[in-house]
C-alpha cells in the first residue's frame, strides 16, 4: 500500500495507473476508521482497479473549534486496517497541501440552507465543498464513495458533481450499524459506555416511526423520548430528494427521518428511509 503525503506524489502515482488503463475509486474520510468506512473501501475495490482513501480532518468544515480539536485520531491503526482491506493508496495530506492555490468556485447549495445541518452547522457544507473540490481536482476519480449515514452531505456532493461537471460517478453506500442499531461513527469513540447504549434510542425511534400507522404523531412521541436522553437538535421527516419538510406522506415517494442531537457533549447524526 502506498502512502502519499503530497499531492504531487499522488498525481504521479495516479497517472501511472491511468496510463495502464486502470480506473480509480476514491473514498474520502477524516480517519478514526471503522466498519462504515471499510464498507465504502470494499465497494470501491469491487468496482474499480485501484482505490485511493484520503485521511484528512478538514478544518474548514468544523463550525466548532472544540469539535475539530477533539476529533479522534487513530492514523497508525487506520493505515494497518486499510492495508488489510486491500486499499492500494492512502492520501494523508497537510492542510497546506490540500489548500495551496485554492480557487474557491461559487456553488449553489441553497437547497440545504436553513435546514437541518445547513441550519445547525453554519459553514459546514461550504467547508465540505471546498475540500472535495480540491480532492476531485487532484484525484479525478472515476467513482467516489459516500455514506448515506451523512445523507445531507451525499445530496450536497451530488449537487457539486452536477454543478462542477465533474464527470465521475458519486456512489451512495448504506449505513453500517452496531448490533444495537446505532450508526457506526468515529464520534462514537468519544461516548461513554452508558451514553453509547442510550444512543440506541435513535434507531429505535426510526423503527417506531417507520412501523407507525400515524407517522407524524410517532415523530412527536419520539422527539419527547429522545429529548430525555439527548439535547435534541432535530428529528424531522423530509423528502429524500428535496429535503422539504413532509406534512402529507402520500405526496412523497421517498421520505427519510433525520436526526441530530448531543449526548455527553458528543454530537451524533443519523437518518433512515421511512418510505
Ligand atoms: P467521515 O470520516 O466521518 O468524514 O466519513 C467518511 C465517509 O464514510 C463519509 O462518506 C461517511 O458518510 C461514511 N460513513 C461514516 N460512517 C458510516 C457508516 N456508519 N456507514 C456507512 N458509511 C459511513
């Protein structure tokens, strides 16, 4: 497995692979890798000749300094596990390497403004778009893999791909969960045992909403229940394509429940397809 810290080195390696006609898959991550990340890498390995996984805690997408500073770092273990998985190239750049000569291109992501993550993490998606623009320019992947765990991000990336005419495919991958239903997340490392088991209530609520006859009142009940454990930011039913709030379920083909909240100072997000 090749480890690149500089984009020039990465570009050289990628052009060698391309000259042999090899396709390139790309999996961007912030490290502290878990089964969710590896599911993306495995899928990318199946669908491409070579896979680049980036490990980069992107400062521009954190709207809280403490969240950035406390972001877990397990880079040595990450490298070992990526090697075991069969990943061919890992890109672990510095902030300078990613952002030098950055040209910020205007992107219209107004569909997310004032909604959910767009509301609760001002500037977050702008930072995601900035870093991905840089990565896509460096790597020019044939296919890039994103988790549906961050569904709002997935929609933003699809929008980026369309507006920037990226050419490569954006692939969404199902959420990998713990046995309790809790979505795997690097942030779970910061949960106490007790909070980790309490956090199973997120998935239980999704299940209750999905199975309920009256889904809107089930959301209200779930909000109350989750609110006893979490500092709840949102639990919304939204259209899976437009993110418009849902008031009449029959009027939508694709509906997802979206959650964000803090427990023990750890902010978790999750979502689940309801229809
Ligand atoms: P992160 O390191 O949190 O930026 O995540 C890197 C990629 O892994 C993103 O596309 C995430 O959506 C995806 N991811 C994170 N957790 C999971 C999970 N539990 N299941 C599937 N994909 C995930």
